[in-house]
């Protein structure tokens, strides 16, 4: 019989038992399988504040199945709370710091397996990275979603409202009324942003129990899923079923298929390659482009669609989406149930899960096919994300073209150049950006400024009828999963590394061509359109005189990130 890690380490560490007996351990507990119960619980945002009962239920499940839980915390920050100030620069790197702390929790103690509880922008990818890195038998319990706000208002809409107040187009009292109601419960925000997308990807990878992603947080079923995960981890420990047996290349391709089908966040193009790297698998942004070209968008979910994410779970959640895209999935991939993905889907189809979830749709009088479209009648003919390249982005750039007006899929406009997001926001609020402009926001990549989201700038444009169908934003920063409109991000190499974005001048003609997957400078303010060779010559001349700016961060984690952070096209990881 295989000796557990915890019992093997007891034989060499004679102090460890005494230290555990100094807590809530009994002598009998010492001989049990030891399970890390790791959560992102904290008071930073509604996505983690409700985790205490889930932690209790996971622990109860571990106890019932004969194990001993050890509860640890590594809380995350919220992109929504960090928006529009310097805190956003800490968001992406926090993923890697959280991953490292979890690695310390998992491998610095004699755990035999782990259950993770997370549901938000950085905690889910951090947990998935840690699961791959530590390679202990592991299950992820998604943190679920909020219930709907009055009139289906979602918190991302508040940015446009705030801009309207600053322009005198909306009363402050109306903004405050929506602020009070936009987050009526705990859970991830009610749109297919980074938080909800991460939960979908966890289930698609096979690391979460079937149907567990996107459960409305107040439902008792959420507690039952947590209890079930606590029990199941003991089976995985007994089987010695590790993430390395689950996280195959095929599993990552399954995740990208689901990403396309639900219209997932562009942030996944940073996170999934970083998770795959921890598993020793090479997943690139080109895999997203390839798979998105053939997989349609089926989920009619906010922000690009009509319905809140809560309704997506009511329509059958991830299993229902998987049923519609079965032809694109690797059904023989192993999962944390100890069964293959195909076997899981067969069990879900035979069971009562769909009856339970779709009963909620009857309450709101919405047809299931309205929320998860059938394969033959998709919400969008292909996935929502495209990877662009050209003389502005030789390493690639990302656009969520599904949310871009068709007339902007091919666009040429003069560059309005800003070296920080704050400068761009000031210009937008002052109406100094006009229809047709291409707003260039640079020196916001991982090494320059932690790669913050440019959400405020895009929200101002999206809230303007005049600009939303005529004006684009391009950046080496990134965007919120809730961003709308013609926004191109993740431009690589970033400007701080001397990427071509650093060489753009005011008035340069910028071309965005989604069908041909191109992002390029095609002319200058002085000369107009130029042939490609002439543009290359102009950029070469400018490069000769370019001087790298001084770093904005000379100490702390952002200074370290600026020195060793990887490019966005590689996952933006802390090397």
C-alpha cells in the first residue's frame, strides 16, 4: 500500500506532531490523510466574503471521508475595487504572489491533497497555477455568482454612469441609487468577466466537479458541492490522481473551446498560458485564435449578451454548453471525478441536474435556448477573441471582436498618443478625442506598470454614442472582462521593452483589421499612407532616437515585476 506524504514526513519530523497537537488535532487525526483547505477568503470584495460556510462544508466533507482538514488563507484583491487608481497595477502580479504563497502552504506542510475555494479575477487563476505547480491531488470549488440586481444593473455599468455624472448628463443621486443595488449578494459579478470565465475554465479543465461553476452563491446547492468536494478529495488521494494526469494539452484545448463558447474574458489569454506553463504544456495565444475561429459563441450572457450569468447556470451551466460543443471537445480527458469528461456528461444528462437548474428558468419565464443557443443557431458564428499581429504587435495583440461593432472590424484612424491611462481618461472626459481617433495608451505593460486594466477609458468610450462605433483604443495594458467596444490590448512587445508601440507619434495612421488579424502603422500625419517598406524605415529612424523611460517603480513587488515579468503573450508571469 502506498505511504502517504504526511505519514512519511512524520517519521523524519518529530516536532510536527507535537505542534499539531497544540492546536485542534487529536492523536487519531495525526494518522489521517491531511488535506489543505485553501481559500481566497477575505473582506476585499463580495466574491470571497461568503467563503466561511464553504470552508466549513469542505472541512466537514474531509472529516466525513476520514481525513483531517487544515485551513489556510491567501486572499486576493478585486479588479473592480482596484480600478482607476494605482491599486490596479498590483492586480496581475498579485496572481503570482498568491500562487507562491499557496505553494508555500501546500508544500511547506505535509499535505496529501488540497481543496481550493476561489471565484474571482485573480484567485481562480492563482489557484489553478498552484494546483499545477504543486501537483497534489486537488479539487477547485468555484465561488459562484451574485444574484441579479434590480433592473439587471451590473457593477460594470457604474463606470459609464460616473462618466455621465462628470459630464453633467446624469444626477449624482441616480448614480448612488444604482451603487446601492448593483451587488445585492456575494459572489462573482453578473457578467462573463474574468471571474465568471475563470470558474468556467476550472470546470472545463476537469479540476472542478461537474456543474459547480457559476452556482448562484446564496443557493444551498453551493454548500452541498463544497461538502462533496471535501469527500471526493479523499478518493483522489487514495487513487493518487494528480493534476499532472488531468492537465493535458487536450484539457487546455477543452478550456479554450469553452472560453469561445461562453464569450470569455480576454484576461484568459494571459492566465491560461501561465497555468499551462506550470503544467509543462505549451499553450499560446495562437491556440485561442485557432480554436475561436471554429467554435461559435453560444452563451447569450452579459456584457455582450442580454442575460446575467446567474441565468447561464439556470440554463444548465457548463455541462449544457459542453453538450452543444461536444464535437470540439476531447471527451476522454480525465477529471477530478475519477472519470472522463465524456462519462461525466453522460451522468449529468441521465441525472437530475438539468431538471433542477432549468426549473429556475421557469420562474423567470426565459427559454433555455435563449441563454445557451443551440449549435445550429449560435449567438455568434465564431468565438469572441482574435489575435492580431503586424508592425505594431509582432508578438501579438488581443481583441474581443465579438463585442466590437461590425463597422469597426476594419478601421483606420489617426493616433492619439498617451503615455499613461490617466492622460487618456482626462482627454476623453474633456472631449478631446473625436470620432475616428485611435487612442494609444502605452507604458502600461507588465514591466512598465504591472499591466493594469484600461477599463475606465473603454467605459467612457462605450458610454458615448458618438465614440462607441467610431473610436478604438490600443494598449500594452489589458482590459476588464466587462470591457466593450473596439479595444485592442496585450500588445507585445510592450513599449517599456522598446516595442513598436513606443515609436508611435501623434497623428500616425493606425489600421485595425480583424478579418486579416492585423494591427499596424500604415502612415504618418505628415506623409499620409505609406507603403510597408516606407513605414518600416520611419519606425527604424524613430527607434534610433528612442530613450527608455525611467521605471515608475523602484521598490517593492512592482519593481521586481518590472525586472523579471514575462510578456503578456507568454502569460505575464513572475519569472
